[in-house]
């Protein structure tokens, strides 16, 4: 449990033999898991290699640096993902860096289910949105003792205005609760079918979206590989949690 506690944990998918995609990049790994499998990738901070931006598999911006005595703990924001690295070399907040992961630094666990989990944004009006679209869900209810003021700000149980920069809201939705549509604009987000597996009564589709996120969707209809689709994701089918 300790190992998981300090590690970076990402949901992803196996894209081929010993290759996996998560956190906006494709990586070689040592775990031979079948293509199309939804996985959880676990990466220890000391296995995150920081490089020049142009040399990284993915790139990001340093958001925090803490000296821990023997090493620096460096937090990087890459797209929607936050990655923690451990390094003996210092970095500065605001630095653009590249990130590389060696195959043996990536531990693949098969996801127990296909729940889709993704980060949503808090807009200036303290409302939740994803992909620039408003989600009709209450942020106030997620904050312990939260109260919305007349000016729209939200106070926590201590009466302090919440700092939206310090909290992350995660949404989850089940594959059977997402509907694929030809009419892309109807979708909360758009993407391409990157994988499909027939599972007896339905197909499991993996949709790779513009936000570099992979969604698992169950659908009885046959779509084609590469089809561009919209994902209809009803807010009432989502559950929300706060990560500090």
C-alpha cells in the first residue's frame, strides 16, 4: 500500500504488445497485457526522468518544488495530469520540462473495471465544467460544510473562500452510461475509436479524445475503427469527488 501511496497513478490502455498509453504519451513497458485492456499504470516518483522539453515523451510545467533533505520533490502539470518526480537536481516553478519513463519504471495493473475517471475544471463562477461545457452538478455539495455566497464564491466549513487552484475535482462515469453519436456536437467531448473488443452481448470501445483521455464505452452497435464520434455523458450519471 505504501508503494501505491507515494506513486503516480494513471488510468490508461494497452495499445499493442508491451506498449501502453496513459498521461498523454505512449510508452514501452515490461508487462505483457493484451492490447485493448484498460489498465492502471503506477510510476514511482524516482522513476520519472526529467529532460529538456524537446527530449520528453510528454512535456509539462513545474508547479511546485519541495526540498526533502536528500532530494527534491518536483510536481509537474502536463495537460490535465499532475506528475510527481523525485530528483537530486533542483528545478524552478514555471520551468518547461520533458518527461521520460523507462519500461521497468512502469508497473501495469489490470483495471478491475472500466470506470472512466477524469478531471473536471472549476470555472471563474465556481461551477464545474469539462471541455468548456458546463456540468449541471453542485460544487458546493462536494465541499465539507460548503456554502455558496450571493457573489457566487463558495465558503468552506471554516468560512474561508475555497482556493480553486488547490482542489481537483474528479468525475467518474460507467461505460454503459456513455452513448456514442455520429452527431459529434451532441457529445460532451469528441474522439476517435482506437480499439474495439466484442464482449458477447456488446462491444467495448476505447475512444481517444482530443484531451488525450481514453474513454471506455459499451455499445451494442458495431462502429468502425477510426470512426470519429461524440460522447454523450449525462451529468446525472457522473459521480464527483475532490482530491486535494
